[in-house]
C-alpha cells in the first residue's frame, strides 16, 4: 500500500553511521599515511582519481566513485582513501571493491577502529560468513567503551542482504552469552529479533528479557510489541493495560504506551492515556491528533472545550484549536484562531490551513492565490514553501486536474531542486496517473541520495508489485522497508500484496489481516477480499468488499477487486 502522508521521511541510522561518507576530499589535500608521521603531496594520479571520485559521487554514480577512491588509495597506499572507497562501495552494493579497499584500510588503520570493524562485519554478513560475522560482532560488543553493541546492532539491522543471516548471527550471539547484561542492549537486540521477522528467535529473546528484568515497564512494552507483530492484538492490549497504570506519573512512559496503543490500531486508547497526568501543548496536540485519527468528533469537541477553558493560550494551542475547528467543519471559528497567530514558528502552518479553508469553502481563486503568495514569499521557510506547493497540488488533484497537479510539483522542484518530499509526492501523482516510468524515476531519485528512505522503498516496492511483473525486485525493496519499520501497516500490506502477486497466496493472507488490524483502510480490505476470492472463500470475500465500501467507496484497489469478484 502506498503511504500518502507527507511527513518528513524517516531514514535508517545505517546511512548516518555505517555508510555515511566523510567530509569531501579536496584534490589539493595532503595524503597522510596513518603509520608514518610524515606527509607527502598528492601525486597527479591520486589527485585525478580523487577528483573523479568526488564528481562521480556528486552525480550519484556510486560504483564509479568507489572505484576511483580505490584507485587513489592504491596509488597513495593510504588508509583514509581506502576507508572512503570501502564505505562508498558498501553503499553501492559493490562487495568486490569493498574487499579490495578493506585490505588497504587494514594495512593502514585510521583513527576510528570501530568503523573498520563495522565495515568488515557488514561484508561478512553480505557473504553469509556466519561464523566470521559472529566473531566480528562479538568483538564490537566487547569494546571497552561499552558502546560497541550499538555499532553491532546497526550493522546487524541493515548490513546484510539476507535477513536470515543476521538472525543466525544474533542467535549465536545469544547462545554464546556475547550480549551485554544491561537492560538497554537486551531491549535493543530483542527488538532487532522482532524486526528480522524470526518469530521463534523473537519469542526466545523477549522471554529472556522478561526473565532478567521482570518489573521494568519498557520490557512489558517490548512484550506488547512482540504480540502485535504476531497479530495477537488483544493480548498486546492486555499487556498495555497492565503497564498503563504507571504512565500518568511518568511522561516518557506515557508517550511510549500511547504510541504502542496507536500502533495497535487503537488511537482512542492512545488519546485516553495522554489525557492522564499533567497537560501541556504537546499532550493536547497528541490527543487532538489521535482523536482526529479515530474520527471521534464528540471527543474532539470535548477536548476543544477543555483547551479553550485555559486562561492562557500559547500560539501553538491556538493552532490546535483552529485545527480541531477545521476538522469539525467549523470554518469561521477555525479562521478566527488562525488569524490570531503571529509567531513565525506557527504562522506559516496557520497560513497553509487558511488557504485550505478557502478551498473547502469554494473560494477556489482565493485559495490558489493564497498558496502562490506563500510559494513566492522569500520570508517563508523552505518547509512552508514546500507545504504550499503540496497543497496546491492537492487542490488540483481534487479538481481532477492531473496536468495541473504535476505542474505544481514541477514548479516546486524548480524552486527547491531535489527536495525529496516533493519528489515523493510527485512520484505518487505519476503512479496515480498511470505513468509508472515517471513514478519509478522520482522514487529512485530519492533512493539515490537516501538509500534507506523507508517511504520511498515501500512506495517503489508496492508500485512494482502492483503495476508491473517485477515481483522479485519489489520484494527486495519491501523487505528493506520492513526491516526499518516492521509495524508500519502500509508496509505490512505491501508485503502481503507482493506475496500474493508471487503466487504465495496463503502466506499473504495473515500479513494482510495484520495490516488491517493496525489500520482500517479500504485498500487493505480490498486486498484481503481479492486474496480470499482466489482462495475460494467467496462469502468472506464479499464481506470484506462491503467493509472496504464503508471506508472509501471510491478506492481504486476496491474498484479492481469488485471487477474481479463481480459484486
């Protein structure tokens, strides 16, 4: 399922820690051998290859960049250049270049030995050398600064192409008591076991954490998330109920419990938890968001009265009150709140909402004028301008003006080149307009600069699964997204859908049901109906069609399912 939310993409820590390129080399810099105190000027060959590497990297040609850095490292016999070649090669999935660069890097170690160990571990995982990977991970974990376990966790999370290899290494680490004894590492590694999609390993590690730290609320939350991942939603909620009593006096725990309720598909309980304890702008904002998600207008109106009764209202609270009024279609009241906001931090979102109200109240020309004013105002922040271009495109979409929608995104990208949020939004628009080639181009442009952008991975994977026959490629992309966000309903739906398209129909059904338990969505319901129909469960399929119709009768996946089923 495509995720149409335009929140800022979430990136894997892998990019920041394992494969992030160090500051740019300049051709005139001094090449220094870490094993010698003297330095020597860079030779013409080193300068030429370094410049070629920088240029190729800037152009997104990662393999060429890695090869040029390797050539420079060989010419200079330099560990720093070899480190850069290794990192870039791993990022480009060029293992042979990485292996050759590692030899030079090992001969001339740089200051941060942990980075070398991480690269070596990543390569061992990619080549399925389980025993060697276990040894390297154990060495990282045993570092004296007690931070090595974090490095091992990052590589095990994202360094392998095969989830089963990381799972086997994690199992061996647990078997050999190589994991640290503290709570935080155990929580992290047990969470990794869940994300790796290995139920038996996850159960074993979660059980071990519960045994070691039976009274720790965070351990109970881990147990709840494990049950959720297994689709045992009611059992997960029962665990959350037992933890909830401690949340009112612990603000951090309160947010964690509310978040887990939300991930369980229960935003009303999330709002209830946030209503306990001291209230401030953050808690009011989260409560409003959860109640809007639950579409509970009565509860929203009650929350509005509670906030409005406060004698002092911050600019942010005014924005929240305006948003509640807007959600409840009380547009004059919403406009009044938005117009009171003068603080620059909140004025831009208020101006965006005012433009939306103009459109919703059929003042279309004024709405377009308002967003174009924001787009061209040099005082408006990049985020504000981006939101204005996206909102204009949404207006065009609602008016069924496909070319106008694309033109709005084009102007946005001309003003803000390579903005990944705009690229993502335009990619979804191209997909909706049946220009799959254009959609793929935009989504791949995002992945060229942010290889672990979960939203782009899922969107491209789902698009390939749903609109092409490139199912194996789609599965690989979706698996990468699953590893980063295993509880994301859109990603779980995508995974179930690609399994269905691969002909693994019975495997697909539990994942689709799990996705719907987390998010009541017409597209997911339509997918379930189509799978059930193929399995011969015709009456239940019709029931799911009816469910999807109640949620969104115009959904495209629903229309396709109806055509298949003939109801």
